[in-house]
C-alpha cells in the first residue's frame, strides 16, 4: 500500500501540481482546501504525513497543527511565505517537523517528505521491518520501532523531531550533547536549522513531559554548551 500524503492548501494550483508530482513518485495523495475539512477527514482516515499551508481561510495551518498535536504525532511539513520567519519559528515551536518556503522546488519537497517519513518510520515499506528496540532510562521508556514514549508509565505524544532529540540525549545519560550534535541526530545532512530551532524543540519536549510529571527535570541545559539527559 502506498504511503499517504495529505496536502492542505487553499491554492488550487499548488494542490494540482504537487499532487501530480507526488503521485508520480508513488505516493497516495489526499487534497484539502482548508484546515477544517482536513481535520474532519484525518479523524476517520489519517494520512502518513501532512503538508500544510500556514495561511488558509476558516482554519489556518497553525490552528490545524495545534488541534492535531493534542492527540497525534502525525508528521507535518509547513509551507510558509518567503519572508515569514516568525511563522516558521512558531510552526516549529508548536510541533511541526519541517518547513519549506514558497516558491519551492518540487524536488526539494519530495526529498523533505521522504526524509521526514524515514525519521518517523511511517513508510509502509519499512514499518514491519526490524526487531523491538526499547530504551529504558529511569522513568523513561522509548520504543524506536513503534515511535512511542512513556514517562513513569504514562504515554507522551511526541513529534518525530522531539522523539529523535530525546533518543539522542537519553542514549548516553550524563553526556553533554551540543546543539550541532542534536541537529545531526534529528535532521538529515542536507537540512540546516539554527540553534533557536533546537531550543524550541527542547522547550516543547520538556513541556510535554511536565504535563504528566510536573517535577520532570531530566533534560538539563548547560548554557553555551548544549543539553544532557540526567538519569536518576
């Protein structure tokens, strides 16, 4: 079965051209012209990844992402305006996995989609491969195959990037990971993100785990150096 990608954009030209491109690459494509329509459809028939435009009528991409992140770790790539750095920052802070600026290269979009899917483990061709890979670190339990995170027995819903960052930190408790090392762990070589992006993901990661355990303090910041996971 083909990997399903949802396109959510009020620009019909983008919906048409991008869907033709993705279908030619072997993806199944679902098209939606606004966020409300997409949100309703996702509840019954969720895709493997969603590409969201930020500025749309009725429900924009930011609000749609906010609604999705309440219950889902669905991989999300944002389409942003050329000079909209604030939207890019807010999107990543809210839990988007990547963003692409308009106008964009169609080949770049395909590569970004494949990259996020590989990181998420959502590809239909690979989802059943491999054996269980469970990491236990004190109250933390990470399952790399199922892409699940538990803290003190309670599940914490993480995005792809949040999961990869936490996995990289917990892999060697007590060892400091620089922001560059965390970028390497969470992103492919051809994708550049700045320090602020990593800090935003870490902040959101802490917030999610603190929602289940207000005393959570296992991710420590070493200012000017990076982060480390402290296993009690």
